[in-house]
C-alpha cells in the first residue's frame, strides 16, 4: 500500500510533532543525562563530576525519603484503589439504569484541578475539620454502632435459617438478606439510642493533625497517608466504572455453568470473574502505577503546610532540588533523580508490555 | 496630508525624546510591603528624582526562588530585596553588584552613615552587597489587661528566665487566654539558646544542639507548652503567635516590630506593652536575633543605568524617607542619624513598642539572623523538629536535642 | 443465579453449589428487587461521597468560619433577615442596597444590644474600633474620614439580666467613597451580646470585653452574601490596580483556547500521518510517542526550562524578548503537540474506512486534500473530544506553569489558587472562606463545560485507552 511521496507528506505532517519530540523530549532527555554528571547550578561554569551526584543522591535524606515515599505511595494507593474498585464493581454488577448519571458524578473530582481538590481536602482534614468531626462522631456513637452490627448479625442468622428451612438456596452472607438485616440493625440501634438504653461515649475529642505533624502510622508519615486517602477517594470510582464495564462483558452463561458445577462464590470470583477481568485489571493497575509513582501536585501543594520530610516524593524532589531548597539550584542532583524517575516509569511501561498488554491489547 | 505627516513626525520625535529621558526602574519586594512602598515611591521618588520612574512589583511567592530564577534568566528587577537570611546564597551567584564603588562616589551617603552591624551583615569578602532598608529584633509583647486581671506584675527588663516563667504561669487563664503563644520555631528559640551559652557550631564545626546550654535552653523554651500555660498558634486556631496575641488569646508572645502594624489595623485599642526578652539570670546574658532586609542591585541591571538605580536605593534609605517610614509605624530605620528621632519620645504604646524593639537590637548578645554555609533550612529544620517532638511529648529534651545534633551533622557532612 | 420466570407464581429452577432448587418465581423477583436496591444504594452512596464534599465546600464558602466546631451548614450569610439588614445599611451608608459602600456626607446608625447581670454596675459605653480593610483587598482605610459617636438608647430588664441598647452613629466627613467600613465593637466586660442591626461576623469574649466584628457594616445584599467571593475576586491589586483573580481566569482561558486550536491543528496532522501514511521509522516513532505519554514533566523540565529561559534558541528575539520565561509563550513549549492527543487522533483515524480515502484519491485528490476534505470532516467527534480534554488539561495544568511563571499577574488559575491557599493560610491566618470561594470559582468553568459536553469526555477517555 506504499505510494510515492508518502514519506515526504508524512514528514511535513509530522513536522510540528517531531519538533516538540526532538526539543522537549529527546534533547531534554539527553541534556538531563548530561547535567546529571555535572555540578551545574544555573549560574556557574559547569564542571564534570563523574558519578558524584549519583553517589551523594543516595546519601541525601530528602531523595531517599522521596524515593521511598513514591514507591510506598504507588504500591498502597494502586493496591487499595484496585481492590476497592473491584469490590464495589462486583456489588454494583447489575443492569443499571442511569449509569450515565453515576458515571458523571464519579468523574467530577477527576475533571477539577488537583490544586482545587487538594485545597478542599486540606480544609477537610484540618485539626478542627470535618474529617476529625466525623471520626469524633464515630467514636462517640461507637456503642450504638456495635449494637447495630450485632443486631444485623443476629437478624442475618435468623433470616438465613428461616430461608434454608424453606428449602431456599441462600448463603450465610447473602447480599439481599444482608441488606435487610442491616436495615433492621440500624433502625433498632436508632431506637435503642433514642430511648437511652445505650448511651453514646461522651467527652471524646478527636483532633488529629493530619498534615501538620511528623507522626507516622505503620511507618508511613501521617501527611502522606492523608494524601493517599485523597487519591484513593478521587480515583476509586473511576476505576470502578472500568471494572463494571469489564464485568458486564462477561457472559452470564459462565456463571450459570459454574453454579450448575457447584462452584462457591469464592470459586466463581477466582475462576470466572478474575480471569475475564485480566485485561481491565492490568489497565487499572498500570494506570494506577503510572499515575501514583509520579505524584507531584499534592506533594507540592501540601509541602508548605506539612513538614517536607513527610510529603516529599521523587517527582517533587526533582523540582525542590532546583527551586525549593533555599540554596543555589542543585541541577546535577535533580537531573540524576529525574533519571531515576524516568527509569521507574520505563520499568512500569516495559512490565506492562511484557505482560502482553501492548497498545493493541489495552488501548483499542 | 503632508501637514498631518509633519505633525505625526513631531509627535513621534517628542515621544521618543521623552522616552529616552525617563528610565524605568523595576523594584521587586515582598508583597506585604505594597501599601507602604507604593506610598513612599509616589511621595519621594517618582516625579522627585528627575528622569526616573520606579515601578513596584510585589512578589507573593518564595522570594529567594524568585531572585534565583530571574537572576538566572537575566530578567531580575533593577532593585532586589536581599534578606540577610539568604544573602550569602544570592551573592554566591556572582550576579549581585557590590555597592562599594557607588558609595565611594556618592556625595550623599557614606559607609559611616549605616549602622555598623547592619553594614557588616551584608559584607561578604570585604564588599558590601546591600544597603539595609530596615531591621527588627525580638521583644516580649504583653497584654496589660490580662496581667491586671490576674494581679500579676507586667514582664519587665529585669525578668529572668525563672521569674518570667513564673509570671506566665500565673497569668495563664485557659480557656479564656493562655499565658503565652509559643511555637516550635527555631527563629524564636535560638536567641535563648545562644544566651544560655550555646555556640552557633562547636569548635570542630559540628552541631551544638547536644551541648548542655542547648538542652537548658530547650528545656526552658518548651516548659511553657509542656506545663499547659502556653499554646501553639495552631492550637489556638490562628496562623502565627502574633495573631493569637492580637485576638487576645495569649497574654504574651515573642515577636518583632512587624507585629505593630497588624495590631494597629486589627485591634487598635489593645492595651499592650513590650519589653526585652528575659535574661538567663539576674543581670545575666540575653540573646536576640537581628533581622534585616536590604536593597541590592544585579550586575548589569536591565534598565542599563546602574548609577540611577543606586540613586534610587540611596534615596529610599535616606534619613528623610526613613523618618517617614518610622513614623508611619511600619519598620525601624537603618540610619545612624535616626537614633534621636523625636518619634521615640512619644508615649503611645505603638511608639513605645517600636522604641523597645529598636533598643533591643543594641543590647549585647544580638546576632544577625544568618546561617552562613550551614544553610538556614538545615539548621532551623533540625531545631524545629526537636522542639516539635518535645512540645508534643514524643521525646525528652535529651533525646530530641541529641537527635537534632545528629540530623544537622549528617547534613553538614554532605 | 437464575433464569427469569415466564410469569409470576410459576416455579423455576436455580442452581446453587451444584444442587438444583425449585423456588417460587415471586421469591426470585423479590430478591431481584432488593438486590437492585442494594446496588443503587451503593452507587448513590459513592456519588454522595464524590459530590457532597464539593457541595459542602461550596456551602461552606459562605460561612464566616468554615472551621467552626462542630461543623454546620448554617451561615448568617444565607439567612434572609440578614439580607434585609444588609440592604438597609447599604442604602444608608452608600445609597446602594445591592453593593453598599460608605459615601461622603452619609450618616449610618447601628444599634447593638448587650446584656449584663441585673445587679451589675453600669458599664462604660462600648468602644468602637474602626479597623483597616484587609490589606490584600486594596481598599482604602475609611478611619480618617469617619466620625463615631456612641449613645445609650434604652434599658430593659429581662429576668435576671438587663439588656442595654446602644446606638452607634457613624458620619462620613471626607470626600472619598469607600467600598468597605470594617469595624469592631467592644461591649461591657462580663456581658453578653444579644442582637444588632446586622448580625456581627464574629462574636468572642475577650479580656477587653464582648468583642464583635463586622468585616463590612455597609455591605448591601450582594456584597453581604457574596462577600467571600468578592474578596477572592478582588484579592491583591497587581500593577495598575488590576485584580489578580480575574487575570488568572483570563490567562487560563486564553492559554486553554490557544492550546486547543494548536492541538487540533497539529495532532490531526500528526495523527493522520501515523494512521495512514507509510514512512520509515514509523513503529519506532510510535513507541517513542507511547513512552513520552508516560514520562512525567519532571524528567525533562530542567532542559525545557533552560530552553525557554534562553528564548528557544534565540527565537524570542523575534518577539523582542530576551527570554520566554514568565511569558504566556513559555506555557506552550513542552506540550506544543500533545502526544496523548496525537495518539487519540491516530486511534480514531484508523477507524475511518479506507475506501472513502481511496475513492477520493481516484477522484484525483492529493494527500493534503484528502486530509482537509475527507479526514478532517470525518474526525469531528475525535476533534471535539480532544478539544474538550485539552481544554480541561490546560485549565488544570499545575507543574509547568509553576516552573516558568514568576509573577503573580502572569499566573494561571491552578498556580494562582496554590498561591491563594498559601497566602490565606499563612500570611493572614486561616481565611478558609475566601480560599473556598476561590476554589469554587476555579472549578466552575470546567464543571460547566463538563456538564455540557459530558459525552465528549467519555469519548475522550475511550480514545485515550480507558475503555468504558
């Protein structure tokens, strides 16, 4: 299908793209490599310093912290959002009317700028903010919540026994019955609370400084953990929509056959759902990894509020070493760190290609 | 048509001639100075110095980052603020113009006119890089009503660490107000540590925070919060300890002259006074920081007229303008000649507080707020972290200060 | 789990763990309804979490203290009786019930009632402080031109307390119209605030007395309700007294529009070449594009920064500039031709049937004509999607503008909003209502576009690889 002149035409059509790619990527990349071997600081004459930047990089507290944070952040956020999204998608896997509406609602945090969303988030997690207030309510009403859960369990047991007595096939955690049980439990707890039979805890005060602290939880700085919550909150629904689309493509017959073959719900998930979702799963995981390992915006926005040691990431280090450190720009160090970031990204891309999801597999 | 062309050409020539005569000079400073600087420029510079039009550019972002970026791009303004805190970093770029030759040639200003400590602070390798525009140091601000209400004598110049702590304990009346608003802030703590005898670095060039003097200072500085007689500004729900003072939530705070304009604007009838930071023991040493910002000029300022740029700097730091700034209560001037200003004889609390700040800088033990090669971020970061841990009860003074010393040693070692 | 029964009441067979059960079809139908309810509840709960937090932020932008504890939705600004008071005071002070103001020759009366224990001695008259307007508003201070007089009006015994009413009379003695008249009234020590002509913005008990503040006592209705929005909008006069916030919106808008135009032109060209034309190195180029889609801006920004700083190899001299830094043009360099958008275009154009193109070629059209007359018209859906996504991406871009813009007047919205956040949380103390108002205003344009063109967003996600 080769025609004469295609090459020339293609070159002309591609000229702007090639210009950008050459200057802003190729040239930039080569220069980053070059700078990483120098002690350039935007001002003085550049000197070649060999591998010194790379060696001191791994002794630099902020770089090491940034690298660890980026990896931990990517791992935890990707795992949690994938798991949560899958869970929610399985719960919601039905012929749904009005999906467009829900999808529209779920995308809203994704279309607003990260600065706007993070700003609102910073406000919500203030020491005297709404998140702490909700937690305080949770602690206060803990006795009632325990009561509600207990009654739910009781109601569920009664219902399951009753249905099975009538020869109906229900499992212990049948979602339909669970819904009813939960309703019963909640109503009963409200009545118990209103009549004063169960008193909420009083005098509790929750004032967790989510951002303005150096405290850690399970070794993860609390501010970074807050940013993780933010990211999981904003992306899980989007990922859920992806899973839902994947789930609805699975032929119903597969499940029916599995039922006839005597598969338990767990086996159905393990042998029918998950294999059928593999392509979507990998899409969700790669998108998640790529998006999280490069986390910059939230770190940059919260850096003035939270201690830098608690929120710095690899991508933010690359910026900070040049413009934020309060010293002459450390361009060499920043470049070396930038290459580490590029290598991590490349690793994710290669991993995804190696696993067979090339652009043919998951793009089209 | 020809007539029109002639007129047009005449106008064009006139316009060009005019354009050549007036040099536009850009002056970039902290955005918080905007009202004052616009006022000062309109009164004393534009239209007064012939052939010069100074344009004020308020900078809202991190000023050091702004300076480094614009210097690197060659777009730096003609006149820069140079904060003593990071002056060395900026001078090291080699793109800041030493002012000695201009001063030597100037009939108006000589180095002797400048307060020596301020001139020395901006001198690197024997060259003067900036002329101080004003300066500040820390004092104790106190709310007279609160001390009266609790029957406690006001803090005064004779207070020692012990008597001061005792007064704060007695004046504290939470939840209505705390005895003091104290933050884990190195810039407030270090003067006390220096007073207790902590050197900036040990003789071998390592961090001094594990010395007994440093621990003694940290123990005293954090005692207020640990005893519940002081609260951090975050605990009180405001942005800085001065705001807690203005909102009458703290009886005392350690602030500089910058607290005076906000009091005037936000709580003008506040019944307050100011005194020196307490001394370690009766008649013993005191510490303090000298904060200052100067005007500097890049090498080859973009207007192309360094002489005119210097003329503007000279005018802005002249006794006339400095008196005006002083009397408007904004800042404390940097000229020797102003020490006897009649403003200091006034008896209203604002003038008295200004005077106290001014005198405090002259006391022995006051050191410039600068960190040399160590880097202010490194030095203060280590201290802030230790103070936070102690105040939150997560570490003892001993543990936290030793950790701070290790932390800084690591950073210096690199 | 089951097959739909043919009519209610019939028995149908379901399999569970390999065993067949005969169940009543009505039971099944009931189950299905409950299950559907559970699904909708889950979806709705999730939607609530996503949207309500934004809505809550919006409502809180009207609160005097968005950090008040416990959180509440109630705000005096949304309470209609206060609107009437705001209207009357605006009319009195500035002759304008909508936007208020403090005009020359005007006289303003504000009555305030405090209560004290019945047996307390009579306190001195309340003190009035004329405060300076927030400095970032750029409004002049009305204090020098304003006369204040406080008179005792009446006393009323109410149970164990006595209520003391005072009238505060302000007179404008100067000749300038002021937009704001902020003030504080300090009532008797140990007393309580009862009511005032206009509800104060803050009430606190201080050592100096009951401390009431009004950010503006001559607001007018609009200025009263939308005070925080007006404050956000008028924050910081830049050079020539222009407000920063509208400038940021304008900057963002211009950048986004120009970006959309450039992106559409360049990416359709590149997309067409990649989809339809054969040339050496095509696959390599394609892999490179995929990789650059993934590489974050931080990897390449140092060189790009320097390229822009040095005027893109001297190109800036054509514009008479030494450098592109801190200019509008700097924003275009790294993303001049978005690789993601190119990729989307290529994907879409590959789906256009080749036959149409071949037919045009037989009719004698050359490659360029095919591109303009055949491919472009057929690609309109993709162009729409790319435009919308580019607009949104540009509107929200944070990193690169932050690197190249150094002057507040040149900022785009996200950088400006970040400045806003830091300014209003550190420099002035926490003024969250103004921050939230700014945030809402920054989200609004892109939200409206989203609601109008939702279809294209979905299409865009589809093309960029996120399957629906």
